């Protein structure tokens, strides 16, 4: 069904036959992280199945006729497997609509038929302009490939092929689309999620990997013990002693019920695994299952727990039955750390291989070598499923390197996220395919629940992962969220804010000019949006009579006056650069320092040796000429000063530390008083 020259999948993939109901497109996929898709012809109406099957075969094995490509520079002669699958899916929807109209062959279609179908799709509330456009393009391909086939069904040319597609589409949306339109993961969700992912990788990974080895040895012991009378006697003696003492039985919870952990019991008793199930079915053990339900017990491993959270062990013991799930959480934590702290796309993370991050020689910055897939085309302009090596390596900060080292222990050969290495149970040979995006999405949701449960168990309710109001976290939002957080440097998590500063510096220094597309465009867009939000808020405050002070107060007022001209309009990289390139608009809020920075690099004290177009908000100096404060900043100064005074008054605090806190509080109150004295108000606040 697929021409041998088009097969790019590694190994010997299953090849479908033309007459099959299921056409697997796996032979066309070389990307290890790509979704495997299959065309199911049984879902098509009988009257249209064979006509569309031939058109689909043409689309898979031949290029789009050159005449159709004229005037369409964005069209590719060949679609990738996902594009083929999506196109055929849209043909199926069209076929069912035609059946509902009383038509039974494609030759019965007319220009009016196509127009009516376009109007039908455009009227549906869930269909946006982009989706409607893809629907009509799919029908154009149906016409083109039918016309080019050896036995054309007689599909007429769609009218939009002649008159243009715009008149057949819904109105264009007012917002952007794609990566820049994805919602960033809120700080209350992303902060704790990253904290627990980092703890898993840095602090708990050693315990989990050691426990996994202990569990494997225990399993091998149970599987390789001979089935003898002596081993059966040992099992009977082991279970009798538990019952005599009224002791709990090693068990696991399955579908809401406690059942004996046969493998663990076999290893502890020194018997063959199958002897456990056979013995429990015997008359001697009648009623034992009820005893297990009343007395379920743990299956502790001998693994010492060395990982801690603020000096407290993260677990009392590691349980044999929990190891598969802990390994699953560990690999998920590694994905979160790598995806979030590098800015890689999900497919790029999934395609990383063992050895992708070698130790630098001489010691210096770690680099990650991998593949990119987006926008990778062959000489004919068709998408290359296998991608290509990234010309500019990614720069890795220490937590990312640690996560990769953990993954290399989990998957010592081939892909770091190979399905075999992360499967339950493990032990199969590498497959060359990675965990799917949908599977990873579910893993992330499970890890989120696990992290929140662990936070509560360790009495850290402030570190539970808040529900994301935008829905499931997914895999594709980390990149946008990274740009959002770097640009805005949220003040709630100081350690993370410092880390974001390191990331911005590392990315700016580590990527060559060719690497400035992608994550740097997102960074610029989010920085521009943060600037616009700051100016809009300042503009609204000033018009309500809020006062402002500081050496840069009048520059801030001038910048805020321009806020209404670009509010809500930053959707492209060009718009972002227009704002970031305007020196009159460089206003950055810094809530951790209780001030605004109206940045002028000639006056900045945060950069003494280097010159840059952005401030270092973690290095704000009190005497800098770029500082401005509003009434809100003054209120925050007083509130923080009161908190420091309360701490300083505590008898439990050492004298030198109390004096230091008191001096700090006095300094903050002095700044607030100075603001009250110097403040400028454009109008009196409303009474």
C-alpha cells in the first residue's frame, strides 16, 4: 500500500495492504515521539469508501500536482502522516454529510454542493476560521488527487479553487493562534510543580532508583526459586506465623480491594511465585483472603531513605508495590524539568538520546545535542519526519543536567524516553519509540496529584499544586510558561525568580544568532506583554490619583501616557520588538524590591561592567536613578517593615539578628516617608 521508497520508520514496520480496513501510517513516521495514526475505512459510508480509498492512496504515494501548487507557496507537495490522517478524516466527515444530502457518489457533487458544505461547516459554533480553512483545503486535495488518479471518480473543482477561499470561511478571530496564544501555566501551579519535580530529581531519585534495583532482585528471587516441598513448607510456615500473631499480610490495593502481594510474599518466604497462588486456593487457606482484607500490611524494601525535605525524610520507607508508580513519577519529573528549564518543544525532549549531554571538556557550560522537527523540510519543501540535528545545541543549567543523568540511569541505551525503559513492568528491549504525548499528559496530571499529596503528608500545604484554571497542564505549555516567568520574574518564589534570571542570562549568552528564533521570540513577546501590563496598570493608577515618586517618576508618567496605544495588541514578535526597542517604554515592575525600574542603561547601577538592554531586577540598588515608587509600593514597604519589627521584638531571636531586622525596618519606613514627601499626583484621588 505504501511505496518502499517512502518508508522511513526504523526496523521492519507492519505494512498494510490496499484492501485492508486499517491503514497504519507508521511506516511513514521516523520521529520517535510522533503519534502513530491509522486510517479506519470501516467508518466510511459504503458508497464513498472505494472512491476515497483510491484518492487516499494517491495522496500517500504521489505528490500534489504542480498545477495545484501555483500561487500557494505555503502548501507542501506531500503531507506528513498526521496531515494525511487529518485530511482523510475530513473526507469522511464530508462523505457522511453527502450521504445525508441523498448523494451516493462523488461525481454527483457540484460547485453548489461544495458551497453548501462550506456554509454548513462555517455555521457550526465550534468551527473557527483556521479549522474551516483546513476543511476546504482537504476537499481541494480530494479533487486534485481524484483528478490525477488512473480511475477518477469525477470530483468537480471546488469553487474556492477559482474564486479564492476567504468568502467561504467564518470571520477571522481577534486573537492570535499557535504557541503565543497558549495560556501560561499560573505561578500557583507551576511554582510548586517545579519545586516537587526538582526534589524528585535532586533528592529522591537516588532512593527510588536504588529501591527499584532492590525490587528487581526481590522479583528475580521469587521467579527463580524452585517449586519444591521444602519451599511450600516455608510458605505455609510464613503465613501461619502471620495469622498466629494477628500480624498484617503484605498486600497491594487493586481495584479498591486489598490482595496479597504474591511476589513479595514468595521472596520473603523463600518459595516459588506460583506456589503462593496455588496455596491460597487450597482448602487449608479457606478464609485467608478475608483475613487479608481485614489485616492488609505494607511491603517494605530494605532500601534506606536518604532524601529529605528540610531535614525530614520524604518517606518512612519505600514499598515494593509502590516502586512502579514512583519510577513513573520520577521519569515524569525529569520531563517537566527538561521541558520547562530548556524551552524545548515536547517532541524535542522526547527525541533526546543517551549521551546527548556530555561532560564539557574543559569544564564549562553543559550543552544538549538533539534533533528539531518543526519547520524541517527536504529539498522539495516536504516535512522530514526524522527531523535533523539542531545546529545550535541547547544550553543546560544544572537541574537539567541532573535530570538527564537520572534518565540515563533509567534508559541506559537509545532514547531517554523509550517506551520500553519506562514501561511497567520494565525489562523489554528498546523499541525506538517514545512515550506518547497523551500518555505524558496523563502522567503529569498524576504527578501533580502525587506532589500535592506528598506536600500535605510532609506538612507543607503551601506547596500543594493548585488546580490550573485553564485545564490540564499538558506537555506543550511549558515552553510558553518559561518565557512568561522569565519575562515577569514572579516575586512569590524568590529562589525560582533567581533561577529564571540565570536562565535568561544563559539563553542570551549561549545561543548564536541563528538560535534566536523560537524561545527567544517567546521571551521577547512575554517581556513586551509584561511591560504593557505594567504601563497599563500605572496609567490606570495615575488617572485615579495614585501618587508616584523617585528620580525616574516623570519618565514613568511619560511612559504610562502611551499605554492605551498598544494595550492588548502584542501578538507577534515584530510588535514585541517595536515596544522593547522604544527606550521611552522600558518600565519594569519589581514587587520584591517595592519599586519600578524605568530602565535607562546609562544610569543603571545593576550593570557596572556589562551593557545590556534589560535590567537585572535581582540587583536593584537603592541609589539608582532609574527607580520610581507608587503609593502601593509605599504601602508594601510599611507592611513589610511592620512584619520585620514584629520579628525583631521576639525574645527567641538572637540580639544581633534582631538589631539587623530593626534597622532594615527603619530603612523601609524611611523610604515610605520619603515617598509621601516627594510624591507627584496627576489628580486628587476620589473621596
